[in-house]
């Protein structure tokens, strides 16, 4: 089984902003996977493209992204453009995967759901 985890920054964001940033992360990770890990992407999509959205503070988000990258997993870091409610460059979301569910859970399984 395969899944993608999207870690959102535990900061104040409207529901619409949170949804948009989560979508940016998912799309970016899928595009990277299409280029680098197409076999995994196809299996993930065939299983229903499972995603989980969790939250963490910025420091932990970056540590988990580095850990995932070191394990050869796809990651995508999303920073806001600052056109609406956040300052430019604010870290909003990081996608990890898609990859084997166990590998994703090893990195993000301890985080609370958003």
C-alpha cells in the first residue's frame, strides 16, 4: 500500500488557504514523482491516491523533510507567495511521498491530524 503525507505548518491559516497550500504540496510531489518515481506514482494512483494531512511546527517539518529526502523519498516544500494572508516565503506545507505506507508512517506517523 502507498500513501502521501502532507505536513502543514501549525500556524493560523484560513480553511481556504490551508486547502490551497495542501493542494500545492500534493500536486508538486506528484509531478516530482512522475519524473523520478513513476512506478510508485502509478501504484499509488491505482490504489486511490491515499493522502493524510498532519501538522507540525516549522522546525520539525524541515527536520522530517530532510529525514525523508535522506531515505530517498520524494518531498515537496511549499512556501507562500505572500499575496493574501501570510508573509512572503512562509513555510506552509511539505509533502512526503507518495511512497510505501510504512516508509511514510516511519517519518510522519507520530504527527497529529490537521
